């Protein structure tokens, strides 16, 4: 089921004492495929390393993509007498998602600190936020306002498996690399997004456009760069994607461990 499905709000492991349940993430492509592969009885061993598990065949198993019915039973706390409704299959006290609970607590802390802070600081905190998207936008603004103060590389996301596969089709390897922003790359973007570019039909870029870089790369149609290499020897790759009425053209530099934005153009479709 999708990670945002409400089922995970009450059934995220562990679901009880000594629970050994696990959650395995899948790509959208694997989820759409509708089945996985497993080797039943692979754990069987005869003690000599020749158990049937080593020769057991790999079989396809269809995914169950439908959440079970939300059936609950009453639980009475023997100490307090409180009666609560507990999901079937989940021990009392385990029917919540620890990650979501932590996020709610962090948001409450953030809101309380902003309420007690100087209004100007609170406004800046709300503007910058606590997300990588806001970090990317801040990176862009710092490069614009103080281009000589070089910032360290900002990693935004790992290259998705789908992006890695599409890049391989054009002879470029992205496995194990992160998608991010480089100070010099953003400065290069800035030189191509000044006002006169509007005369060529381009829309001036904003910090939010640069913050979209990982999403745009994941959606883009990829092609080898022209020329194929940058002056420092790094591979160049281009991408094009249409999003919310705008066409984005990207040029990225593929470095040893990262994929950084080099140029971005934006035009109305």
C-alpha cells in the first residue's frame, strides 16, 4: 500500500511485544508490476550448507494492495479501567505510527518556539521551514545575494531507481549518486535567469524553481549532453519536462558521487 495510506497510521511495526513484522519499500514501478519474487523455505538448512533452501525455486507472489477492514475490539485497562478500541492484530499501546507521532511533536515544538520568538525571527523560520525544499531555496538566495561566499554541496535526495535506469539507457551511470546543488552550478543558473532572458521567451527562475530540481530530474526525458563532457571532465546530461504549464530544460553535471544542476531554463507551454 502507498506510504501515505491511513492503514500505516495504526499498523506500522512493531505491532506488539516481540513483534518481528517488517516493512519493505518498493518503487512505483515494482508496485505497479503487482508481484514480487521470493524463495520459499530458503531458511531451511541441514547443517552442512546443503539444505533445500539453497536449491528452492524462486516464485512470483502477487501483492495484496487492499488494506484489511479496520476492525477494532474493546480493550479494558486493568489498572485504570479505561476502555479503548484497539485494531485487531495490534497489541494495546502499539496502534500508532512512531514516525508520524514524532513529526507531530516536532511541529508542536516548532510552533511553540515561533509563537515565543521575535516576530521577525518567526517570519524567517516560517519562510525557511524545516524541509530540503526550503534549504534548496535558501541555497539559491544565498548564492544570488553573496556569490563570492562559496557554500558547501547541498545533497537533496538520492537518485531514484527509475532515474538511474533511464540514464543507463543513454550510457550514463548514476547508481549511488545524490541529487543536489553546487554553489558554482547555482551561480551559473543565475547568469541564465536574469531579466534579459525574458526577451527570448524564458520565464525568470525563482528559488522555488531550483527547489524543484530533484523532482524535475526524476520526471525528465534524459539525453547525453552536447558537448558530452564539461571542461573538468565530468559527464553532462540534459533533461526536459513539462510541469504545471511550464517546460523546464535542464543541464546537469554528473560528478563522482553527485548530480548537480548546471543550467535551467523555464518557458511557458
